[in-house]
């Protein structure tokens, strides 16, 4: 009797089971060797296939000891925001005795990394920071049984993929509430890339307090950028400040863009915060180097890195994760760049 090319009673190979399930040979091997770093639904898929093919199902062994390397992918320049997260991830993995394989730098954005991860037997899992890959690739990696955690997802993460981020909506709402309480009603918003999930969350947070006081969104007061840099913040701020009726405040997607907004204000002779309030997001070091220092929203960047590692270690130890999508609280930091609304001119 034949079953998908396997003769009944013949010895079933890892390759046979991989063909039966559509999983990688490396993933099937992990299950057959009783390794812990396999998602429960993937383990069940392999075990059912082994039963159908007449292969003996191995007993679960204890979780594998620490030692398998963790692949950390951060395809951006490791300064400020990303450098803090990666450093925290590396330090926490060191505590757990896990070596790191780092993939970083903007050039790495163009490398097709995810398809080959499950086949690298030297890796136990991965942490993906703001991954540029589409959700379908993340789902495919998940279905291969390879454990990973996403930090600050660019697009909505699949439901059963662990992810860690900051509470972007709550942070943005608290910042705009601060400006509304100072009397600002005409606020320019310099948003991030349109296709980023965080842009949607912060945009919604900015709009809510204005709506609470009866101010509807004004399209001319919103600008989105292709990349959240100082230069793009500067260009967007110039456009907003050159409107016939300029805003009394600007909120920027991050601190770097807020620095660009400060430059645009200075070029127009606007005093901050007397003539114009400016605020950022992230609370990176540059926010304390401006004059005046920036009002901003502090993201728990180090804690995001630590939490991602802790979630991954629990996956590797075959623990069930009750909270898959974790949002960490942000904090409003009020400094000298925001003040009562003045009169526009």
C-alpha cells in the first residue's frame, strides 16, 4: 500500500515527513529529536503526520539547554532608537547564556533573510525588530515552526505571533491632551511613513483629544514622510509653518523630526515655545540636547528589548504564552519646548 510515496512498513525518513507536512527538514528534525523550540501547533502537525506514516512518535524530552544562538535582525543603522533596543536584547540574551547572531544595517533591508532561518540548525530562534518583510513572510516562518518575536511591528502582526511594542496610541493621546490643555487647537502633525502601523496608532492618538474639544481633523495640517529623519521633519515643518494660517504647535513622529521642526521655526524667526510649541516622541538623547529641550513621549526601549527576549525564552522552553501582543506603557515628559498657545500671524 502506498501513501504519498512512502511504502507502508518501510522506514520513514525526515524528508518523508517534511514532504507530508510542508515543513522544513530542520523543523521536523527538531520535533523528532524532542527539542523544545518548536511551536505547539507545529509539533502536533508533525506528530500526526508521523502517525499516519507509521513512524514511532518520540517521547518529549526536557527542554534543550541554553546554547543555541538567537538571530537578531534590525535592518537599520544602530543609533539612538534601534541601538538602545539591540543593546538591551544582546545584554538580556547574555544573561540567559544565548549567543547572538546580529543582522543589522540598512543594506540588510534588501536581503531575503526569513526564508532560510528555519533551515539553520545552529539557530534556536530570532528577534525581529521593525521587520520590513510583509506579514505573509512572518506567517510562513511561523508555520515552519521557527520561534521568533517581533519588536515594534511595522504592520499588524499575525494573531499568533508574539510581538512587543510601546503604547503608541496612549502616548500620542497624552501628548496632544497636554497641548489642548495649553490652549492649542490648530496643531500641525508631522506623521511617519503612511504604511507603518505605528503611524496609524499615533495619528489616532493625536486626533482624539482635539475631537474631544470639537476640533475636527484638517488635512492641510497633516504631513506624512517617507522616512522619519531630521531632514524630512524639517521639510514637513516648513510646509506647515508657511501656511496662510500657521499652526500654534507641531507634533512630530519622533524626536529627530522634531529637531528638524525646531530648525524650520528658527529660520522663520519663531520663538519656541512663545510663538510655537514643538513636541517629539521617543525621548532619545537628542531631545535633551536642543534649546529649549524637547517635550516628548518616552518609550521604554530597553524594556521592549528585555521583554522580547523573555517571550522568546519562554517559547524555547515550550511555555504557553497567554499574552502574545504586549504593549508597554509610555510616559509624557514635559520640557521647555511647549507652552500656552499664542496668536498666529
